[in-house]
C-alpha cells in the first residue's frame, strides 16, 4: 500500500526501519504500528510504502481500503537502523519482517546482501525488489520450498565466514530468528541491530506499554527507544 | 470562539479550562508537546511516581477490548527524585497546572513523596490508592476505608499547603464508602475512576493476552461506570471531584460534569488521537455555549435525575 503522506518523510525521516501508526476503522481504539517498507520525498506528497499481513480486524480493514481513501496516520515514528549509505550491510528479514529491509537495501544503493527467510516459498515476499536493490540475495525456507532448507542464521554464518567486510548485520523478523541471528553476529564480532515488535499503545513513548527487556535489567520502549536496538542491549533470555 | 468562561476551580486550584490529562496516559508531557502546546490544557496529571524508580511489569502490557483497552504497565517510572530534577522543570515551561500522582508501598512512603513534591512546588498531589497492577500497596489501600484514610492522613500531614486529591478505585462494592473515608481523613478532592480490573484470553493459545494475566480496563467502554460513580460520590461528599473514565469527546466530559465533576480527565482517547484533549475542551465549550451558560462550571452537578 502506498501512502501519499504530505511532508511526512521530509519532516520525520531519520533512517530506514521507522514505522507508521495507523488508525484502522472507527470501532478499534488502538492504532496499528506498521513498519515502513520504503519511503521517498516527492512533490506534492511524500510517498510511504507499507507492506503488511492481515492478522486481525484492524489490518483486515486497512487491506480493504480503496484507492484514494484517506487514512489517519502518525509517523514516521521511532528510530530506524543506524547506517550509512556507503556501508556494507548484511540485511536479514524473516516473514513479515522482510519489507523494512528493502528500505535499508535502497538506502545503501545496491551494496548490501539480503537474506530473506520464511516458512515456505510463498512467505518470501518482495524477492524481485531485493534483487534490484542488492548485490546478492539469498533465501531460506523452513520447508525447503525455496533456497536453503532451514533457518536464516545458517546463511548469516555462511556470509560472515565468506566476507569479513560487513559493517553490521541488520535484522527484522520473529524474536527467535532475531536471537539466533544476533548470536551468530556476536560470534563473528560483527555489530548487529534488531527491529523488535511489541503490542503498542500510544506509539509516541507516553503510555509505556510496549516494554522491551534490556540486558541491563531495565525496560525500554519499542515505539520511542526502538523499534531498532543494538542486539547486545536486548535481554534474549525472557 | 465563544463567551463561555472556561475556568474551573478544583480544591482551590484554578485552571483555565476543565480538561486535564489522566495519569499514565501522558508520560511527563514531552511526547505530546510535539502535537500541541501543553498550555492549552487545564492540567496535567503526570505519570504515576513511586519513591524509587520502577521498571514495571513484563510485556505484553496492553490488550485491545471492545471499545476499550486493558493495561498492566505496573507503574514504570523514574522515581520521585528524577521527576523533580528532570521532568518538573520541563512542565514548568508551560502555563498549566501540574498534578503529581504518587503510589507507595507503605503510608510512610506516601508521606515522604508528598514532602518532596510539596517542596518542589507542584500544584496538586494525586494520591493513587487504586492501581490494579502492582502487588504491594496500590489497590489494597483503595479498597479498605481505614487504610485509604490512613494513607490520606499521612499524605495531608506531609503536603503542606499543596492540595491532596485521592484517586479512587471502581473495584469496590460501594465507592462512596471509600470517598467518605478519605474526605474525613482530610482529602481536598477525589478523582475517579481508575481502571476496572479485567482479562482477555487468546482462545487459540489459551493464554491471557497480558503477561500479568489481568489488567485495568479503560476507554469508552467504562464511561457509563464512571458517570454513575461520579454521580454517587458527588452526592456523598462535599469535596470536589475530578471525573475520568472513557472521555473521548465533549459530550462525554459534559456527562461527567453534570454528574458532579468539577473537572475531567482525558486518558485512553489520546492513544487513538493525540489531539483528543483539545477536541474535548472545544466540544465542552460548544455544549456550554449552545446551552447558554456563562461559565462551563455551570454544568457541574446539573443532572436532573428522575
């Protein structure tokens, strides 16, 4: 879905990996946080592309909006990945965590490697787009229907073994995947940033519901302190 | 806009309008100051404070329910000293009444916090005896009249000239009993309602959505409960009432005022719309103007029961 977003990108873009907080219908109180896939400044309206999965009533409503419909959207919210356009990154996306990595790929102008994972071939979305934006694209599926048969962390290991020049591993996906990717990156001494997910309220850092347990015992908040964290900051044992 | 006098007075504290933001929904104001000038508000009930910093409960801390939400944040906050040093100076840049909200594990803790906050010059102290999401203190103080009175006395005796407002729990058989007890113990005002305890279960995993299993319900779903309780309490006590619970538009606020509230707080509505408090204020003013009132305070207690 492409949003014509006024000056949203001009005024609030910080880095790839931010999210928009979308009001989904009248009967639902809470907004839905959705990762930005790609975004661009444009005239007269900036463009923000979101790719989301229909998981419940809210996202179902959103998916049914006709072209030209107006939405109530807060954003761009949160902090994205700390990265440089000239950097060399290993981008790892799992399932519905794949779309935000495309924005990272675009940001680095074709120099990154992408590893895309999912349960089966049909869960590997946007593969063609990644091929246009990356030096290399690898895939892994749990059932072996596409690419490596198994989890993405095996491919992360293979890449980090073969190429010592990665500046960082950047990952978005389910928590167990993030934990495994973070472990491999740590083993190779490569910095790793992860985009975390949690049930969210206000989306701006005031209500404190989207708590993420940190390694130092504190609890930070996904909407304001994240959604992207250094993997070493996160307490993976909870 | 209109000629309606929007000023209201709550326990001697005059606000430019009756709209306050509810504790726990507005942080310490920094986040929402990106959306509107905080001086537009009548008052700000700051995030609930404890004597020492708290990290709160594990996530998930929120679940959506029909026209409401359940939360179990568990009083995550930086502690009263950090509030005074870092947050109060920020809030003081604005022309808005600052109401500090406190929770203690013991009556003595309430006393210590009141002393610190009164010394720091907050405009009012809201004593939370009704948080459903913490083990010690919290709700236990709010459901037993003698304990509620003890905490109130302790707060009053350490708050100097700063008015003390006690936040009441709806999780009781008779809220007027607690209201009378805290009034007798010296409370200058009462605020109500805090959240109603609730639970939501994922039928596939058979797990409660909230990690703490239960949480506090807020949002439009609780508005009629709030209106009823404000109505009961305002007849039972003489001290003014700050009404809250499910307010998302001017009409909701007007209902609470007609039921007896002198001012109203907006909370959960902020999560759907960051501008909700401003819209509530404007909606309230429009209603007062339409009804030909000179002052919005004319709504307070104006219900005509059958």
